[in-house]
């Protein structure tokens, strides 16, 4: 073992965070040391002590089953090194560095993200690698030099045990539910001789039920006709205006009393009032995700990833927060002074204190810009700019609008028209305001009824969720956490349970929900899931007896999973049969969806997009194989689907008449292209390909 000096090890979560902390605490004198495996750590002297900073790259330990075989359900699990799991081998390099640094250290500081996941990451390094019972804790919400120095100078004496134990408990129960029940469903499907990756979990189940319930609300919706009545009036000055009866009429016989108004006169009066519209509240994570979807079409997962990158770059505060409040401690006056160099919009921030929302978070304030700058990518720039504008707008005066209401009384029936104009924009000069002004004339006194217009409409079904509104719904129902909700939605997509931007439940998703409702309804019970979340929150907020509370929650989870597992085992073949039917339907639909136009070579078969699992590549072939062996290669990256127009018709290449294919890549715009190598659109590409082959 290496000789110990007076050495402090600071444990971080990401390489970027390690670098920021090293620069801040050493005043940029820290030495970056890169080992033979190209893993870096930092070293410097401070207050006559050697300080080293190592990085955990997220979870170095995961909950895994002790034995490969076991009963169903299985609760015999333990924390194990992630590098022992396929696909996580790269974490071994970081594990080894932390182990080496731990052996040289006699003081330990956890400086991972200050939340449940960050706490469990830090605690696992402390107990499993450093072999320590506890450590000191840096608490910070941004990676600015000032805040990092302050966090180091005001170290918490211990790990945040409430968050650490709550994090561990969450990992255990997520494994108990997710792995056990997913295995149970795949076991059931295998009884029907089928295989498909299926998953379900304590949050995923209720989330799926929410979508399927909405799907059936829409499918079963029966539109009801109703009528709206409008009058076109004209005053003595010749001013015209259309006014509307405020109630929708659902009985056609009610229209009779309006039809007789044609030759009558009415009396109009205009009412003008001023109203203040307060600035928006500070961003919590869910609101940021919702707004980024509304303005930029970014999914909640994309927004979270971008926000995380901005945080690690030191440009914004920690994004995984449920707070809508800016505390004085963040020194917002200083931030506004820094932002003056970036935007002239700061001139509208005239209030000394910001608007505040209702929600708070004991760990982190609402999301705010730090005032630091860095070159950003296109989407990063969009999200960062929105965060800056939101922050500045919170210090602006309320907007003042003038509401104008025209009331027209005709034989005791009142009709209305509304308008408004913005008198003082104030915060609206800073943050996007999408409602358009509507100008209406001022009309008072007698008016003539020039025309009666009756418009027939029909009631509409409930709106479909999109990714952002589903995340918001999960938050409203207290399902999942601010950090996991976006991932839950992504999982529903990846498993094929939902599809489209305006979310539709697929046949597989519907059958999954129906089958579980019939044979294991507890999986879908959001009340049970919500109660579990509340228990985890109690552990996180507790001051003592953490292990006792953890044990209680885990026992409750085991009982629930055991009951569900019994229901699955008792109905294994029935569940398998129903899921197999849905799976066959999905496979057939996927096959049909990938069929394009008639093969240009044999003129008999149809071209179709195929996928080769072995080589992880898509290609186009004729379904008349083996009679027709026509085959075309496709680009190596992205998911390939036929390019179709809004009506679902196959799009055709205008140059050669071949069907077009669309490539879908995460974070990229869809790309439509012709795969015919002889097409004029591909001549340049084919030429470069041949040149490359000749060079080789």
C-alpha cells in the first residue's frame, strides 16, 4: 500500500466537474495527471495539504443478482462493481484510479451532484472503494469558482444520509419491481414460443396505464353537436363588430329565440379595464422541459441532457430541481451584472427581488444562469438563451394590458366581444409571449343587427399527450422523480408501447395494459407507486433511524412484488398467449410498414426495408427472394423507415422514381434520401465511394 501523507480525496461524478473543482480550489494551479489508461485526476497543494480529485463517471456500482440462477421473484441482490457487467467495462479504469487515490488519502470529501443519485454514487465510492464509514460533503448548485470555493470552505461534516439511504432504497425497489416483473412477462411470453424484450416497473406501469386510458377515451369518444351564435352589429358611426353569445347551445330548439333577433336593435356598452400580468416564475426542471418542447420541439430527455451539459460547463445551476425560487444566496445582482455583457435585455430587470413560484427544493434553487460564457451548439444556445430570458424576466415589472369588453344587449340576451392591447410590455420584452393583441372598436349606444350567424360544431375528444405533457402529468400525480420521468417516457417509446409525437398507445402497449389489468393489476396501481414515493421522501427528509425506515420500505416492496409474481405464475400461459397475439400483430404491422413500391428489377415482388442484427445494418431487398435477389445497401447510422407524406403515401424520388427512405437519428433532423446508386442524386456519393475503394 502506498505511503499515506496528509492527503484529501475529493470524489466527483463527471470529468468536467472534477476539472471545474480543481481549477476553482487551486486557483488554476492544479496539475492534471493522465495515467496509461488515459484517465485523468487532479493534484495540488492547499493549506499545507495534498489534495487529489478523482472522478466516478456516474455509477461505479449497480444492484445485481448474487447468483445467475434463482427463484422468481428474486430478492437476493447486492451492490457490485459496474465493470463486471457487459457494456460497462470502461468503468474499471475509473474504479482503479479512485482505489489508488483512496489508498493514499486520509480525508475524504464527496463532491458529486447534491441529489439522491449523486449521494448514492459518492457513498458507494466511500464505503466500497475507500473503505470508510463516512465522509465530508461539498454542497453546491453551480460549478462557478465562487460557489465551489464557498462549498469547500463550508463543508458539511457528513454525507447527506437521508439522500444516501433513500437513493439506495430506490435502487433496491426499482430492481425488485423492474427486473423481477419484466422477467416474469418475458417468461410468460416464452410459454407461447415467442421472444421480445419486455419491461415493466413500478412507475412504468402506471405511466402506461395513463396513456392507454387516454387512448380509449379518444377511441370511445362520441362527438356531440352544438351551436354557437354570432351577431354582426353596426353602430351609428358605421363601426361593425361581430359579437358572440357566451354559451354553447346543445339543443337545436334553443336556436329559435335567436333567429327572431334579425330585425331588432340592441344596446352596446364598452367596458375598459387595466390588468397586470405578472412575470413568469423561475424554471424548475419540468417547466423548463415543457417550455423547450413548446418553443423548440425538444423532448424532455433532450432538454435534460442539454441542461446537464450547460451545468457541467458552468453556465447554469444544477437542473434537476423542483424549486421555483431564487434565494438571495445565489447573488442574483451579481449574475445580472454579468449578463449585461451578454444581452441588452437586462435593462428591463428593474426589480430588486424576483418573482417566486410555489414549489421549493431543499437541495437546489430554481434553474438560473451563472453569467459565465462559452461557445455553444445550436440547441444548447436555444436552451441557454431561454434560461437567461426566464431569469431576467423574473426581475421585470408586470406587464400592463388593457382589456376591452363590448356587451350588446338584444331583448335581454347578452352578446360579447373581447379585445386587449398591451400598454406596457415590461417582462414581455424579455421572455416570449405568444398571445396576440386583438383590437376591437369602442361601441356605445344603439346598434343594428345586420346579420345572425349560427355555426354548428362538434365536441372534441381529449388531447393526446406529448412527451412534455406526459412528464408534467407524471409530476402532477407524484409518479417518479424529476430526474427519471423523462427516462420513463423514453422507455415506453423504446419498448414499442407508445408511438408518435402526439402519443398513441400501440397495440402492444394496449394489450400489455389490458393483460396486466386482468392478471396483475397491482403493477398498474399508481396509488401503490405514489405511496412508495412518499415513503422514499420520508427517508430522504429523516434525521435518524434511516436503516430501520429502509428495511420497512424494502419489506413492503418485497411483499408487493411477491404477490404480483404469484399472479403472473398462476396465469403464465394465459398472459403469454395474450402477449404473443399482440407481439404477432406488432411484427406484422412493422413488416407491412416497411414495404414500399414494386421491385424495379423483377416487377413482381415488393421492395422492403430489412434489418440485419448480426451487422447492425438496415438494407433494402425484394420480398420475392430467393427468385429475386435484388438488394440495396443503406447508410450505417440511424433507423430506416419508408418516407411517407402526411397522408401515408410512399414518397418517390423525382429523379429516378425509386421510393425514398427516411433516416431517423437521435438529436438529428430526419433525412430523406434515394437509395438507388444509379440515381443522379447519388452520383457524387457513388464517385467518392469508388475513390475510397481504389485507394484501399
